[in-house]
């Protein structure tokens, strides 16, 4: 990671720590963190997440981190139990920065929020995590909120990388 990226991430962490006190989490999209936006947004965001967690844990030792990597909607909708992505493919797929496309997001999270139940309908599948640093796991999730269920919307799909314990 270059010096400019390190300083940008470190600066965001300082702001994020204040935000954490208000809501329990802080979030930033990779496109808002780095300019220009990196071609491999997910892979770059993973490196930024590691740096952000390591930096923030100097102040809040038990702080958690999450990387969300949104996946595109498919038409027709995918069979959610059969169309599980491979983590290495997700990390090495170029990110599209255009209206209507979601980009990877980095979260710093208070420990009490890390395992809080979420409302709605969720299907998760653990992904192989050998390429992740120690203390991180990954999983695929297809989910929708109660409002999305009520509206008959399709499932939002994403890959998540998150910390499992402070180290």
C-alpha cells in the first residue's frame, strides 16, 4: 500500500472513531475513500480494511471491521443456493464505478454490533478464506429487509469479509 493511501485511511479512521461513539459504526465506500477509484475495488478495500482495523484498535482494542462487496443483480434471478461466488474471483473482478452500481464499503464496528441479528430474510454461506489475513472470515449472503419482502423485491447479494476477534 502506498503512503498516500495509508495517510487517507489513517485520516478516515480518526473521523470514524468519533462517528463510532454516536452510532456504533462508521462506513465509507472505496470510491469515496480513494481518488482515483481503484480498478480492483474489492481487493484494495480489503487492504484498506486491514489498515483501518489495525489503526483503530490502537484506540478501541476490540473494534471489529467489515468489508461489503455488493454483487450485481441477475436477470433472471439466480438460484441462491447454487450460484455461490468464489472469494478469489470476487476480489479480482474489476469494480464498475457508474450510476446504478454499488461499490465495496468498509465498516468499523463496535463489538456489540458485530453479531447483532438483522431483520428480514437472510441466506448465508461460508466462503473459503485461505487468502485472508488471520482473524478474518468471509461469507456470501443473499438477503432482503422486511420492506423489500413486502414490496416483492429480489434478494440483494453480497460477499462479506469480517473480523472474528481482536488480535
